[in-house]
């Protein structure tokens, strides 16, 4: 099986159009390392790329992507903690000043959580368990909107609730809680509407998302 040809073409385009114009920047990154002041927890969805949305150059953002941009609560009993390890590295080693949890419209993970369509209900070993972090938020929404048939409304509401849940989970990490209380770390929420290209933000102490 050969390497995808279109990726080879895209790499060649990057090498000659981008890398060649920024060789000194890449050399500095290689020699001095990265010093981003922002960590972004984003969805793995191919339509939502933080570096593109924020016009970021390499070295400017520390990005962690997973299904539905979720941050699990602090715990030490499991075996593998990819998100937690990245969070710890960003906060303690890179000393980022901001953590942004960025959700988006039409999120497949949120749809799975809301309607139980994870992996088409077959061999659902990972997604359902991962999305169970939103079970409490989903229950609150259904109680607040009994009998609501508008799936798009519930989808958007759970997308926003998932961002808030992840921010709350961030605060269960001792290092995050300590640095936020000291004023050395700020937590933010954001939601990107793919079709409209609109970003709405939730500041650390706000209760609503506002388009910017």
C-alpha cells in the first residue's frame, strides 16, 4: 500500500511555498523549542482546525484534539491518560497562560452522546464510554427541555454544555486550580460555527457564549 499521493503533493507545496519562506522560524523552533502561551483542546473533526481558525504559525499554539473536545476529570486510577498528560505538560512544563476548550457545530461525538449513534451501535467500545462524560449534562438538558423535538436545538445546547463540562473538569486538576487561583492561568470556552465561520466565546466567569 503506497503513501497517499495527494499528501505527497501537499507536502511538496508546503515545503516550497511555506517552509522555504520561513526557514529561520523553523530553525529557531528546532533549536530553542516551543514557547506557546495558549493551549487549545479541540475536536478531532477534520473541519475544525485551530491553527487555521486562529491563523497561527508553528510554535504558537499547543493543541490537543480528541472526540468532542473533552477534558476528563482528574483521576489517577486508570492506565493511559493522553489528554491529562498533555494538560500536565502544557501547564507545568510550557507554562501556558491560557487554556481554551473549543467545541463546534454539527459535532459527531455530541450527536452520539445525545442520540446513542456511537459507531452505528456496533462494536461501540470506545466512543460511548468516552462520551459518557456528558451523561450528567445531557440529563440536565432533557429535564430543562422536556418533550423538545428540535434535535438541532438540543445538539447546540449539548455542544455548549460539553465545553462548560470540560472547563469544570479542568479545575479538578490540582495544578490548574492552583495556577488559576494565583492568576497565572486563565480558562476559556469557545464554539465555532462551521457553516457561518463564527466564533463565540465563553470567558472564565461568564455564563453565556458571545459571538466575536
